[in-house]
């Protein structure tokens, strides 16, 4: 068994999964909606800022938290953005599961 061949097979299976296909479809749709795309981009930047603050042991700035809440509300009311976020979430759950399975198999809990 060649690990690289298996990795290519796994990559193909991921690309053929329903989770990836829906995420990819929604990603292309979101690219056509400038407002939704910008909102999602800003939301993702805020999430990174929050994670960075938490990893450094500090609390995220309240202004950032308020903006995140506001953006989340706006995204929830914009159907294309909400569908994108759902598709992205489902895809990320699948990918985390795959990484977890591989990590567990090689003892990297």
C-alpha cells in the first residue's frame, strides 16, 4: 500500500462527498454576491482575531465581540450567506472527523 496513492484516493473521496460539493457550490454562489462575500470575509477575520486573543490568554475586545454578533445576525437574515455558512460548517465537521480518524489511527490524540 502506497500512502501517497491512498492520500490521493482520500482527496478524491472528499471532492466527491456531498459536504464538499455543497460547500463548493455555495462558495461559487457567494462569490457572485459581493455584499455577502464581504460580510463572510469580515466574520472570518473577526473569528481569527478572537481565536488569537484566546490562544494568547487574553479576552477578545468587547467591540470585536459586538461586531461578530452583529455580523452573525446579518448573515442569518441573508439566505445565500446563511446557506454558505451551513455548507462550510458541514464540510469542516467532515474534515475534522477525517483528521481525527487519521490522528487516532497513528496515536496523535
